């Protein structure tokens, strides 16, 4: 279960330590450029070593973790916490997070201008 030597794929490790719900989502995050290893964009098959810094971007928040131990299989939350050092900044408070575009009931379909404004809100 725990590997002391060698290397592990970054997508597999992210999934194993519970930073992603599935391995497919971890690989998709790597392909989309949401995962960085030591400051560089990571491909899903990139090898990790103990001491590497992994940054995973998720919904307006970035998790910053340092690899302590390499594991290949998904483990419980207690064991997963022992495999990394979490250096992430605190999450922003929910009330500070801008609300997603909420339309009044009965307002009908959004216009093209409304749609663009909603998309702009979601991107930031």
C-alpha cells in the first residue's frame, strides 16, 4: 500500500490522498492545467517523488500540498493526511464568495446579454 522508493503517477497520487473524487477526475484536472508540480504544469503520467510540491486548483481555491509519502491505492482520510503536508491558504468565507447569478422567478429565459454576464460571474 505505501511505497518508499520509486515514483507514482501524479493523477494516481492525487486520487489516493483524496484531493480528487476519482482517478478520471484527477487525470482530467491534470490535462486541463489545474495541477502543477514544483511550479510546472503536470501531465497525468508525470512521476512524483517525496518532497515535491503539488498545487491543485479547484473552484476558486488552490490546494498546496507537499508529498511526504508515495501511495498508489486510495486510503482512508487518516492515512491520507499522513502522506502529505498541507500548506494551503485558508478557504475564503462563503459570504465573501460572490453569489452565482440568481434570476427572479418568472423572469423567463435569460437574454444573450444576461447569459454573458452570468458566464463572466462564473469565470471569476
